[in-house]
């Protein structure tokens, strides 16, 4: 029997319909389909045969660079069995047609993918983050802060005396972590509101709003110890690196190289908008606990401030929702003239809850929270702890004051 297929001479892109014939000595002749002339001649032992994979075409590669393509898999298998018997000839085909092997392969692929995502990427990101030079962390922090100052933050309105008192209270924590180059700065929170976060180079930023929200400087010190934990374990860099690896992988799979090339340029944006994993938050919490216990500061100061921060964040979101609802209703009722509508819009913008003091609207907040308690709190759609350790877990940890700790 002869193999029917397509012949490529290796010199041009042109193809020809040919047939392959084998004699008793195992010699292969390539015969032109139209004029029956011999195009090539070679021993079968010198020809490389591609593996059989499903119904995809199979290729026979000749010594001088020519190539033969065919789908007559069974005849090729017969020739191989007759002249070049080997266990490996059809191993791929046998495995892919074996149901149990396919199922086992699927399980292995899923398991390996899961293990890589859960253990491999975090381990790799940790290794990379702790081997980055200081100048890389400095640049990431500088660009992130510049971006925040341009888009979200405002100059601090805290007076010099207040800032000096806070920094003096922070001195023990800063001095105990000199190797981390901790530096505390203050900014107006703007759209961010009451918050504190750490940059990769050791800069810890406190907004004016969280300072005003605190009842004493020990609460702020507890937060600083938490943020120092993020710096110590390089959580921001590890989060960015993990996200980068996944993004690069997706870019490689989809062939979108532009996405991969633009990824590094967007690192400041990623750092600005990310939330840490719960494991990272637990590490930072533990760092705060160690500091508070060692310096005889009551643990509950941290969760006391966090509770207030949570309340403010939830109240803020509910006020915005209520405001937008009222705004839409008012627009439909006052759309009689374009000038009146324009005036109304300006008033709405000026009175946006984004700029309102939550404490001044506590009664309204309590009412809204009571109405939304089940859907809002049980589902934890917007709470501060949604991306952090469970509220009960964190509360228990910080409320259990060691017996030997003195205030």
C-alpha cells in the first residue's frame, strides 16, 4: 500500500500531491501524483516520523529537508511496527485515547495549577520581594506617593504641634525598626478619607481624618505597628509581584504582549488600589501585637480605632447611596427648566456626602444602618473587614490583654 499526501521540497513554499511507496527492503520512494516521476528516495530508517496526536496531520521528515504530510495514521503505524518497532511510537496516541489517563491528567493539571497559585506564587513573590534592591522600593514608593498627591490626597491641615506630638509618640516604634527606614508623613485624605497605609520604602502615611478619628495617640501607635508589619514583610511588593506574575501569564497565553509591557508601568496604580490578603493582614496584626505587648500598651486600642473606622466607612457609603437616591428623585421633580436644573445640580455637587462629616450625620447613619443591617452587615459587602481577618477573629486577638501587661 502507498501513502497519499502532500510533499514539500524544503526549498520553496509550493506543495505537490504525491504518494509514498515502500519496498521490501524498507526503502521509501516519493512518486509525483501526476507524472509518476520519482522526487526523492531514502531509507525508512533515516526518516523522522512525528507522533500521532488525535486526527491532526502527521509529518515524515526526510534527510535533505523535505517534508511529507498525511493523515493515513494506520498505515504509518504499520510501517513503524514492521521496520522500527518501539514502545514509544504510539505512546502519545494510546495515552490520549485512554479515558482514565485523560481524567488523571485533568486532575493533575488542576492540582498543580491550584498548588502553584496557593503555594508557588506566594513563595516566589516572597523570594523576589526580599531580594529587590532598596532603590527599586524607593522608586515604587516615590511614584505611588506622587500619583496619590496628584489624584486623591491633599496637603495636611494638621498643625505643626499636633504632628510633632504624634511623631514623638511614634518614636519608640520607629527606633525599634531602624533597619526598615520607617518615616511617617501626613496628608489630607480627600477621597480616601480616614486611612493609613505603608509604602514599600518604609514610608507610612496617615491621613488627617484618621488622626481626628482617634481618641488618643496610642490608637495611632497601634496602627503604625500594624503598618510597620506590612513594611517588614514587604506585603505591598509581594502583592504586586503576585499580580504581575498572573498578569504576565495571561498575557503570554493570550498573546497580548502590550498588556505585559504596560504592566510594570502601572505598578504605582496597583499598589494604590490593592487590598492585602487576609494572611498578610494577620502577619501585620501579629507584628502590632508583639509591639504593643512589649511596650505595655493595651491591645484594644487598635480594634477600637478600627471599629470607628469601619463605622465611618459604612456610614459614608450609606450616605452616598441615600444622597444619590434623593438626587435622582429631586432631578425628576425639578426638571422644569434647564437653568433651574443646572442650579440644582451645582447645589447637589456642593452638598455631596463625600465632603460631609459622618459624626454630624450619626443619627441618619444609625437609621440607615438599622434598615440595611441584614444585607449590609451579614453579607459584608462594604465593611472595612471584608478584605481583612474576620471581625470576631481580630477582636478576640486584640481584646485578650495578657495578664502581665500594664498600661
